[in-house]
């Protein structure tokens, strides 16, 4: 399955169907391969993930979005957390690249906050969209949103609703 979707035309068709209702928003000519391996390391922990197929959508030398395909043959009940972590690492990778580019520019034009964090107030990230393509024989019955995965067991419906409202409605596409 992975090698089939390495071809930009097939990848674009799948993503257009999944994310844009079949409308041709993503053009295969705009897709460039992106490194499927992602890593986040600090002093204590290293997290490494290998995603199946990753492509970035570019126009005029600018990256507009990053699309990720994860093939899945079995139900993964922790998939929401796995995808959330992979996307967070992908955003972190973008932040590091922006910081690297910013540090090569004239730093005297930075505010103190911008200089310290390495980001300018107007720096923006390209969105990361992940599609889990499930090939299994049984129906997918795992959570597809972070809110579906948390447990707030209480008879107090108001309390439960207030806590759920605090949880970001992070969702994945299966």
C-alpha cells in the first residue's frame, strides 16, 4: 500500500477525496516528498517515528501544507495520541527551521521576545494533515478525537461538560 501512494498522482487523489470531498484542491505537480522519519530529542527522552508517506504541497517555492498518510491494517486504540504526537513533532520541526532561518537574518530588527525565542511575531507554520488509511477486516472502533478518549466519569453533567470544554477537540481522519 505504501509504495502505491508514493506516486504523487495517487497520493493527491486520495487526499483530495479524504480532505476535500473529491474536489481537486491538491495538485500532484505541487507535491514534493518529505522525510518520513521524525525525531524529537531532549536531555532525557528521544522520540522517533517513521510515517508511511509524507508529501509537502508547494507553490512558488513556499510550502503550503504537509500531508501524511498512515496505513493501518489493525485497529490502534491509541492512534489519536500517536497522530497527535507525530503532528506535534512535525510542527516542532518547522519551528526549528524558522528559528534557523531567523538567526541568519539581521537580529537588530527583532524585539526582545522575538530574539529570545527565535521566532518573529508574524512567523507562521504550514498545516499538517494526517490521513489514517485503514485496511482492516473489522470496523474501526477506536477514538477519532481526543475528547472521545478521555474519561470524565461523574454524575454531574455540568461538571463533565465544563471539563470537556477545556479539552481541545483534536480529531483525526480515518
